[in-house]
C-alpha cells in the first residue's frame, strides 16, 4: 500500500504524465508538456528501494527487463546502480 500525499507541494504541476521505458528509465512531463527532471528516476531503482524497505537484499534478486534482457545491480558509494547485460 502506498499512502496518499497530504498536500500538493507549491509550484508542482497539476497533472503529470509518466512514461516508463523498457530500459528501466522514466520520463515525466507536467503542465504544457514541460519535462519535470526532478521526478525522473529509474523505475528499477525505485523497486530496489522497495525491496530494501521490505528487508530484502536487492543483490540477491535477478532483474528481468520487459524486453527479456537482464539487469545487473551493483553497489555504489551511496546505494545501488544498475546496467543492462
């Protein structure tokens, strides 16, 4: 379950369009179809964070992309990153 936001932060677009790409990335557009870079993040890393929050070591998981390729997760100084094999 994901909690609902309490209030919309000031200055944020009214409506967002989110595109999830098979390469694990995303694109987010707001009012007037302007790109909203601060909301763009890897959906794969969002899921990795979900696993961490559930107490799962994300390095013990295999990741399969929508197009059949595998993604490899690796540790970096402040968390994790990934690449497609």
